[in-house]
């Protein structure tokens, strides 16, 4: 099975053998490319030509990997940026031409369910309810449920690391007033969650997935690299997350880029992503944050199994 997730900032690929009878997943490939598909979409309502070129180059690379592994099926899901763009048809046609499968532009609700299913597959005996937080470039998914993938409530908010950076965090580093404006919009979005039955005071376990969550965990742990084994199923103190968010927001982009665990394409937006995670955690009773490498890609793959 091959699963592709194309979001606002990244495009990711998983190739794995799945056994529906046992639930076993044998991973062969897990790749991420920083393509910034959502460049300027919040302002223009369109996918930029240079962003499409970056995505198509990554899709061509992924097509070669998929061919090499002789996959039986591919599911390609596109999320926030493609939902918002008036010229999404150009994106859809370009992917289909290169990969042989048409992207599905999934709803925010389905994106939330797929993220939760992927994140909770290897969670073990973590106490429920579980809150999964998936911070993307254009949106953030928050999903409450049991540890075995049974969703109780979830919602996708139009707050993401790229969107908040483009709207508010223009300074390098951002000024206090810019951070305050971003914080106010994030808090306003979080205030709407009770109307979708997402109670941030309910979870006994909070799990962060996606590059933002893993990078912030790496900052808390002060890792010498973004080591997948070190951050997968890690537990970091919530107070450490608050402190890491403040440090990242106070840095210039070059200072962030110099951090050993920072992916270059994430350095300019990690401050906003960390701020979103910080504001979510302040509404939960959690004293520690769990992180998971398994994410929406695993949910996409198993949705076809």
C-alpha cells in the first residue's frame, strides 16, 4: 500500500505492507518533502505556480519510489491548501498525470479522523480519552476518542503554522504585538471547539503528530538531530513545551535553521506551530505530551486495507 498526504507545507509518502488480519504494518518507505503548496493561498485564494512546480517535482520522485516497490494500491489525500484554492484542478490533473491516481481533497472532518486513526495505532495502554493534535501548515485537527481509533468528537480549525505566519508573524523575530495577534486568533478558534463537542479539559492523554509536534518535542529534549526513534512515543513535560515555544518565537529564522533538529523548510513557520501547540496544551489538564511518528499517513493506508 502507498499513502500520500499533501498538506499546506509538506507532502509525505508511506509505503508499507499491511496485514488486516493481524493489524501488522511493515514500513518500507516514509518520506517527507517541504513543498509549501499553501504559499500565499490565504491571501490570493490560488495555488502559486512555483508551489505547484515544487509539488510536481516531489510527486515525480514519489512515483519512482512507488513503481520500485510494486504497490497494489495508492491513496493520495490532499488537505487544507487544496481545499481553499480556486485552481485546485491544476493540482489534481498534475498529480494524476504523474502518479496515475487522482488526489482526493478530503474534508476537515475526514482529515481529523485519519489523523486520529494513524496516531493511536501504536499508542498502547495510554489512558483515555485521548486527544490527538495534528498541526499542519493551513489547519489544525483536534480529535478526541479512545486509544484504539474510536473517535468521539473532532474538528479541523483554519489555524496552521504557515497560515498564522503569513497573517501575523512578519518580523524576524516577530514583535510582541505580532505574537499577541496570532495568539488571539488561535484562542478565538479554540473557543469554538465546545460547539463541536471537543472538550479540551477531557483528555487524560494528549498526543502530538506531524512535523510541528515532533520538532517541538525535539526542542524540549534538545536532541542533536530530529531522531525518529527518540521522538516516537516520547513523553515530554508540558512546561517544557511552553518554554520551547517561547524560545522558538524569540529566535530569528537563521537561528532556528541552525538548530540541529530543525528541517530547513520548517524554520520560518515553527514559531507559529509551537504557539498553536502551546495554546492547545494550556486548555488541557495534561502534564506531559506524547508524540507519535505514526500519523495521517498510517490512517490513510489503513483506510484502504
